[in-house]
C-alpha cells in the first residue's frame, strides 16, 4: 500500500490481508489455537510458501 499511496486520491487505505480469500473459500483459516498463539502467519507461510516467502 505504501508504494501505491501517492497514486490514489484516497484519505484512507485499508489492507485486508487474506480476508477475501478466506471468505471466498479459496484459502483455509488457521485453527483457533494457532490464531490465539499469534502464529497465523506461520500457518499461512506453511500453506503457500512460494507466494509468502519474500514477505
């Protein structure tokens, strides 16, 4: 978003992450215990390492 902030005349930019993929059923949501422990990013990295590795 930082790279595109100057291109838009918007007062607010909102990042939603994987929310659209999860609600559309394209991606699976992490189990509750993983979310509570704060390692949802690790779960997502394990599911799609090629896409998320550089981030």
